[in-house]
C-alpha cells in the first residue's frame, strides 16, 4: 500500500521533534516503521572489537530481548559488514550477508525467530560508523512484508536525510547534556595542568598547561597503547598512579571501593615533585553520546610547584629581555633551587648557571639571587605557560 504524503510529513515532523528530545526515539522509530510498512525498527551502535559500549534503542520490537542482544549479538555478521558500506545508503540485509548462514545462527534463533524477522533494511550514520564501529538505523520485515521490500526501502531512503540530520543534532546535543562541552571549557580555563580520561583510562583531552608539562617528560608522560595513557616514569610510582586511576574509574561507574589520596610523582630532573589529584566524574546522562564518545570519566590535576615561578620568569623574560635559557635559570632559582641544583636540573655546569645568573642580574637591574627572587615574586604569575625551550 503506498504511503501517504501526510504520513511522510508527520514522520519528518516527529524526526525533528525527537532530535531535541532523544527520549522520544522509541516512539518515533515506531511511527516511522508504521509509515514505511515494516514490522518495527531500531537505532543501534556496535562498538569496535574489544569494547562493550554497545547501544540498542527499539521501536515496536521486543524490549525484553534488548539486553540479550547487547550481551551476545551486538557484533554480528551484518553489523560488521555495515561498517564497510557507504553511509546514508539503505542496504537490504540479504544482499549483504549469507541469509542461509544467518538462519543457522544463534542470533537468528534467539532474536530474529521470536520476532518473526526475516529481512532487515538498514543505513549507517557517519558519526556512528568509524574506527571499526558501525551504527545507524534498521527496519525489520516479516514474511508477509517481503514482497514490498523495494517500496519499504524507497520510503526509508526518503527519510534518511532527515534522520541523518536528527542524529547529528542528537549527538551534538549529547556533547552538551553529557557535560563534556562544559568540562572542556573548565579544562581550558584552569591555570594548572589538567586532563580528562575516558572509560578505559585513556587521555581524551588535556589543556595547554598539561601539554607543556607532559612535553617535558619529567616525572610524567603520556605513552601510546591503543590510545594515550598517563604514566609515571618511576616503576613504583607508575603502579601507584595506574591503581589510583583504576580506583577512580571504578568509582565513576558507581562501584565505591575507596579512592587514593594525592599522589607524589618524583621528577628525575631534581625539581620539586609533582602532586597528582584524581577525581571520578559522573557518567554522561545521554545514552547515544555515551556509547559513541565514551565520555570523560576521570579528571586528573597535576600540581607543579614550579609553575608559578615559570610563569613569573616568563613575564620577567618579556619585561627585561632575558633569553629563554636565562629565563629558565631564573625560574629554577625563583622556585628555591640553589645554583648547583639548577645546574643539575639543566644538565650544565655550575659556572654556566652563574654566567646566566649574572646576565639576569644585569638585565633585571638587581645584584643578588635574593633580589632576583624578590623581583620574580613581584611579577604576576597569571596562567601557567609552557617553559621557555
């Protein structure tokens, strides 16, 4: 039976209404299924291999099978094949997978057969299909609807541009309602080093102060391993940091097994130890965005006792015309180091440090280390900046 123009317009209106109210997706998927002439529909996200953040939202399909599907069948021959087809194009399932093999599978016995599903028409969404994941929408047909497959596909294809825009908006909305956007703004505004870690403990975002501190690789660094992970350089401290992050991730999931206190991280340069604070964050409230993005789970703050001195030395560098090396020496002295300690931190001789100090005295108009420290202390630190190279 041909779909009416009024039904199509009503479906489009429902799609855009749902874009701003994601809780309406089950109701809207049901309305679209009625319009296109299908048994029911779904919005799905199949996470990359090794991850478990799968998502399934159904409309007029059995809710009681959702958990079983997510636990056992989110990654299946069809979802894996969908990861390699053009996004936004309606695909007939039997043309993408071997249906005889599907009918012999546990997926068919547990999910398809109880719902009389014999065919599915699906399209993928670019924001959900990347890096090994696949996601989009599908509409199911029973045996009586098979003869109308072509017309059902045509009606779905007419709605794809609207559904794509709605999903784009829904994901953008998720970035705000989940708090990630606000967290990013807070992160950038923080004067000290701060990072956000995702559900795996991988670094998802960091501010400029953290980039500068970690570039030094003095006590802390980020190491690649299917993502970037924060590591302490000393083995014992690395284990302590890893355990503290795992505890915070557990707390963020709602499992309260206690939290580590502030951690002290030694710096091989001899500079004052870094202090690391790890704070669990509440999970994102928006299911689709949480599945795709992973969401921030932990905030890590790194307190560098030298940071104010570095910022003050940089201000003095600009005001007095110090070279970057002279500013670095001034920062170390301003942080309380002696000339021999500064020499060890910089890997130069004490005489070299004294030469740089003498030039600092001349340019700044002071005559002693004490006077230089006082001058530095009078300079406004402002936001921490990357140390002079």
